[in-house]
């Protein structure tokens, strides 16, 4: 069987990372074209995949105008730029892997679902947490009935102080009006994951959260607008020169350094920190997304879940405790610790993946699992292999939107049906 042909729309870190799966599995998939507006990124991506000049274009519309030139498309643009290419490539008959979030409002999400169903194509949304070995082991325990019925779940996402500063204070997702809410940009993974492991649709949500720390009110005395000009930079936990400079010195040239500079050199980094967004004081940015949030969820069968996102933490794996009628389960992203009430038996299941749970580490095997499932589904025509299909993803996005309504209004909100 010939390898599946792919085009990539958006050659940022996510698009580049997903496409590298094809380089590791050349017998299964091959990238034949790319659309990326940044020349350096576009040239580098094309060279890595052996794409001819005609196949490396600035605007995805140039590829769409050629008709269906590949089997599938990976849409990895910025969050607000998902809807238009998703609709266009669905109409052309492309199977679609769409980075999360699928879109930022309910009408747009529903429009994507309707478009792929009308076209009869496979849609896989990039909810990589569903595809990790850890998640599959955890879900297998719960689905087996060994612990009885799930009654409640406590789930925490420690974003990490430096990840919060990099992405959500200085970076592309710092403002809701330019990107989206923190919950949609980062933690839609988690609300999606909770509905997946509980196995029930959420019905009601409430939420609380705000931007507490990364504000001008917490700016240290003597701090400058940029770290390179700051007299107190050496005493700041969010120092950009130290954070990015240490990674450059260690040869860690992937994410997040790759977001800051196109070329990993000291000169390029200094120039970026001198004039670009990643060199700004975290207390003097234009950010407005929350740095901590909690969401309470009720599911169709009466089970409940509480989710906590905090940007003021060590960057670590998500932590989960599941309380069920016959036992409880504790998970930390790699290891499951199970306790059975009747027998008092304890068991430890190690699911340690090759990479960590960050984007740079492949999300604990989730990135590879997502691509493997999508490519196999398209190659065989079996859409059931995709665990994050249109209706599952629509429901999780509607849950996020309901939680944000609840946070802003101080209400308990019903979750709209995903169908």
C-alpha cells in the first residue's frame, strides 16, 4: 500500500511536530506540501520533508485552489484561523487532523462538524491526552468495572510558572481577544479527558478563576519593561535571559526556544529578547487570561469532577484521583496506584512513556498516538479508530464554553448537547 499523502497548513511547532511522525514512518505517510507564511519556517519545513518549491507556499488557499492533491491535511494554524481552512478542505474531500481547539465558538464548532459529515471525511481533533499509554491504561481499569462506578474525580493541571510566563503572559495565548480563553487554549484537553475517562457526557458546570499574579500591581520595585534592562532581573523567577539562555547553552533548541528564535544562536536570542514579546517583563505585558481556574462538573449519571488549572506551580504531569464505589485510583501521568476496598489490595501500574508530557516531549506518547490513529483510520476507512472525532470534540468544546460563561457570570451553566 502506498504511503498516505499529507499536506500541512501551519509549520509552527505543532505542525512541525505532527509532520515528523511521517518522517519516522515513511512507509505509512508522506508530506507532499506545506503552507506557512513565515519564510524561514517554510523553507526549513520543506527541506526537512523534501518538498519541491512549488509545494511550499505562503497561503493555504494556494493549495486549496489546486483541488485535492493529497489524502489528508493537518491544520495547525493559530487557534482563530482553524474554521476557514477546515471548511474548505472538507469540501474538497480531504480527511482532516485539526489542532485543538477546533474553533472558538459554538456556531463555528458546529459548522466544522456539519462540513465533515456532509463531505463524508474523517475528522480527528488534536486532543492528544486521549491517546497516551497512560490514559489507555487508566481507562482500561475504569472500564473493566474493577473499581465499580466512578463517583467523583479530582484532576489538576500544574501548567508551570515558566510555561505560564512563556505562552500565556508573553506569548501567543496571552490575550482572550487575540487568541482565546486560557481554558480553551490550554485546558480544553482536560475537560475533554475527564469526559473520556468518566465515560459520560457532562451536563452542568460552574467555574471560578482570574488573573492574580501577572499584573502591574505585582511588579517589583526597580523592574524595567524588559528583562535585559532590568536591575532586579537576577532575582526574578521569570527572567527571560536566564530561562531561554540556559536552554540555548544546554543545546535544547526545540520548544519553547524554537518559538522565540528561528536560529538558535546567542545573537538571535539577544535580538529577540531586546525587541520581541518574549523579552518583556511579565508584570508589564498586555496579558489578560487567567493564571488560575477551577471547574466543577456534573455528569449525566450523577458523577462529579473538579478540575484545577494553575500557572503558579512547578511544570509537572497532571495529577488525578478517581473515587469509585469499590476502590480508588491515583495517577500522576506515568504511574497508576490502585486500591481496592474489599480486599485492601494495592497495585501499581507503570506506564512511563519515552517522552514527558510537555509539547517538547511529545505529550507522553499522545502526539504519536494521535497521528498513528489518524493515519490508520484514513488508510483503512475505519473512523472508529479516531478517539477524538467530531461529536466527542464538539461536546468537550461546548463544555469549555459553558464553563467560561459560568466563570464570567457566577452561575451554574447547562452544557449544550454535542449532537
